[in-house]
């Protein structure tokens, strides 16, 4: 892993796959403007029956992003393909049979809807129905109320959305897209880390969390045109920061714990230095009345592809095999990860 790595996708556009909700609401719209510095564009997985809802929830930003090609709406009716459906079903069935959900509250106050299309109903109705019926038999799902979605236990729904965020990476590659899971909610990332730390997972013991560094300033008061102009000049530096977070994860994950700990500290210091440089670049460009910190971090695991694995591992490995290459050829490391961003209203000038 010490060899120099080539860019994982060459000149392909790097797309932030926003999850777990189907679209953003409230003040998060302004936060997403800053996220555009780190990625070429954004994407959401939105069922067809929800078409138009992002523009209603955010009439100021959603429309312009779509018009400029900066927001890609992925429709699960076509994006969730046969392989993705099989992988999702394999993982969920293994979680069910290994009693992963047995300790959940049996009757939560509210079950949350998830579109049939997200579990592959449009590509393999038999497989998707089997999964839904299995969930219903365990009282983790209830009969549909609208004909287009299935009410799920909130923890099960979140689990499926987390898995979809990982499986979307390979589905995106099959469709010429380079997708990277990104969330502002720490809970899905915590759930991902818990899944990866299961004792029978090859990723257990390879978990890496890169701290959320205040790497940019919040740009909620800056017009979109100005942000895009700034990005045309400095976007490469911000995208390199996001890309290197994942590079460090892949570099650190397979190492023995003692070596990983020492190198992790070195990488954290490197990211802190680079974050400071990027913040100062933005501060020189804008004189904002309120300094708001925008932080970006990454958490996940990377491990070597060796031997036979359990169904959960096999599905994740098949669907998320890293595309990084080294001087010796394609990497033999796979990874599961998520970027997480956070806005801090109190942000010290440094």
C-alpha cells in the first residue's frame, strides 16, 4: 500500500451521493453550496412519485442546481439494477437470519415509508417481495398504505438506506458515475461503523475515522454564481482534500493496529495543515459578517480481498471494490466509507 496511487477515477466527475433522506430541507440547502467545493456535483436517490419535491422543499437552490447540471436526480426505478437488488437482499437476509434486529423496540410509535423501488421492485419483483414479506413476518414492516412504499421500522429503514449508499457506488460505476456517500447526520455513519465492526466481517479491526476538520467557511450568504466562480479557481484543492481523505482510509485500513495508529496521527496532522490553508484561501476571497466553519471528515474501513467471506462481506466487497490503482496495478483492497460534513456556527480564525 505504500506505492503512489493514481487518481481513482481519472477525469470522471466526482459526485456526492447525499443520504439518508431523499432530499434536503431547511438550512441544509445553504450547507450544500459549500459542499460543491469538494465535489463536482450532487446526487439524490428520488423515486418518481416524489418528482418535484426537492424544488418545493428548497425553491431557491434545488431548481438552479438541476438547471446547471449540479444536481443529478437518480431514479431508483432505473438506477437500482439487478445486481444492486441481489446484493441488498443478500445483506438484509443475512442480517435478519443473524438476529441483528432482534433487540429493536417491537412496536415503535411510527413506521417510516420506503419506496418499493429502492428495494428493487422495478427490476426483480420476486426478490423484492421476498424481502418485504420476510420483514413483515418479523413485524419490521407493515402492509403498504399508498401502493408505492412500504412502512418500515425506522432502524430497518435507515439500515437499508445506509446499505444503498454503499451499493450505489458500484451501481454508479456500471452507469458511468463516480458516487461517494455523503451525509450531515452522524447516526448513519455510526450504524455503518457498527456493521463493519461485526466480528465475522473482514473489516472488523480495520476501522478508520478521520476527524471532521473545519476545512472551509460556510457560504450560506454567498450567491451560487460566486461560489462557482471561486470553485473554478480553487475547486481542485478542495476536491483533492476530499479525495485524500479516502486515500488515507485505504492506506491505513489494512495496516496492523500499532502501525495504523501512528500513521493515523500523522495523516490527521497533515489534514489539519491543509484544512488551515484552504480556510485562509476562502477567507481572503470573502469578507463575511459571520464566520461559520464547514467541516468534512470520513469514516469507514478498508481491508484486503482474501479468502471466502460471509454473505454480508461478500456483497459489500463485490459492490464496493476500490478502483484505486497503484504502481503495481489495481488495488486488492476494498472499502466501505462515508463522508460526513458539519457546520459550526462558532469558528475561530486561525
